[in-house]
C-alpha cells in the first residue's frame, strides 16, 4: 500500500469575504460552509443570513472564524471538540509505488482477455 499523508487546506479570509458577498444576491452562508461550519452555513442559507443579522455579524466574525478553521486561534482550544472543524485527510499517492499495482492489474486484464478470445 502507498504512503498516506494528511493535507490541511489553509483557509483565507479574502475568499471567505468574497463568499460572504454572495449574501447580497441571496446566497448566504456559503462562507461558513467554506470554513467548515456546515450546520450554521445551511441555517444561514435557508434563512437568508438569519434574516440579515447573521450576515452583518459575520463581517466582524470572519477573521476569527478563519483562524479557528486553520487551527491557529488559542481561544478555539477552550471550545469543545464538536465545535471545531477537523481537517479532512486526503490520500496522496506516489506514482512510482502504484506502478506495481497497475502492472499486476494490467496483466490480469490481459490474461482475462486472452481467455475470452480462446
């Protein structure tokens, strides 16, 4: 099996603010989903930014939410683990290690094709 590495995608405040701006056209909460807060983002999407109040509050809250999403906020250590966004592990494969598996699979396919032709 190949080596697995965990990659954590760093979140950026500028992207969060761009997504926050979608609230002006009625698509609220996408910035919260980007930061890993899917439940709050969905609630904001369904209630038009908590009737606009949530959108206004988020102008001030976005920098802290980005720090929490990146795991750089000291105050996020005090929060319960259920409220923190965990990084999603991404499997990184190395092509040279997968080459042997591909060769075996190709040989198996060729053998099956040969049997079908006979």
